[in-house]
């Protein structure tokens, strides 16, 4: 008789299908939450005199002054928004900003309550995705790397679908927006339908990879990564690009992209090897 402690695992296809649906709902939910956040931030900045566009007859001096006001309004607005979210500030708000804070607290209560509810729901969704991802056999290998979480693998699977269905790693690269097409990086193409179809670029999928690599890079100084193939590849590639004349930020972005492709390749091998 099977022990009640033995967990019955779903077939891989069912686990992947569940993750894809869960990640879809999460993304829709996240977009709506972000929409509410931007709405509140926009209302705060308008109270602070933020003007994204000046009059048609605006002079260079007037434009410079407007941009200075906008920059200050953004900084002050971020502090007010942080206060609305209950975050403790290093310095208290000024009298004017405190008045705007109180005004927004009263007049945007429904939106603020909505974002709180959605944030709580997003946390629940993230936990559910993480739990479901642990049913995938490759999850143990993935999370053995510091900086790579079960949630990250779940989001990747939600975007890519079953990695076992790809015949080669280049198909996975293209699915996640990291392929090379006509000697150039895969990207969004406007004004050319045929090229757009050829590239098949999905910004959401690419954003997922950006987040995964960024999370991994936060652990780059750990001893376990001092001589790791992924980071050795990124370091060597960055040095090469710098020697070729790339700006540091460009070389860093290209190195991160190269490392992201290697992570996907190793994941593909782990699943299909």
C-alpha cells in the first residue's frame, strides 16, 4: 500500500498546461495593477505641476525650466507615493507634499485599496506558481544555482510552454526573444509584416529573461560563481566587446544576453538530454 506521504505528481503536460494558465492570469493581473499604480502616480505629479509637453512656442530656456520642474515633481511624487503605500521615509514630507498626500489618501482611497488587494493576490499567485513549478524534474537543477528561483522557472515555462517540445535550443531562444536573425538580435519590427513574422518577437517573453538574468547577476559576487561557465562566458564576452569599442553599458547588456542564451541552452539540455 502506498504511503500517504508519497505525493502523486501530475504528468508533465498537465503541470506545464497549469503553469501556462497561471502565468497568463498573473500577467493580466500584473498589467491591471500597474495601470492603477501609474494612474495614482500621474494624479500626484499633476498636483505637483508636472507638464510632459510644453506649448508650441516654447523656447529652449522655457523647456529647460519645465524639465527641471518635471524632474523635481517626479522625485517628490515618488516620495508621496511611497508614503501612500505605508513606507517609512528617510526624511518627512514637506508641508505642501504632506497636504497632497492627505488629499490623495482621501480622493484615491478606492484605487489605493484596489492596488493593495491586487498586490496581495499577486503574492498568492506567485506562491502557487512556485509550488506548481516544483513538480517539474528540472526545477531542482534550476534552483541549485543561487539567484534562480522556482518562480523564475515557472514564469519561463509559462512563456515558453513545454521545453521538452523543442527540437533544438535555437527554437527556445527565438521563443524567448533571444535569437539571432539575419546576423542581428531578434527584435520588434515595425512597418514590415513579413519581417515581423520572421522575428516573432514577444516583449513579455524577453522581459522574463531579462528578469531571470538580472536576478542571477545579483549573486555574481558569490564564491560559487568565481569560476562558473555562465559567468566566465559573460566576463570574457564583455571584455571582448569593450576591446572592440562598445560602451560599458552596451557591452554589459550584450554579455547578459549571451549568458541568458547559455542558461536557456543548458536548461534545454537538462530537459531533453
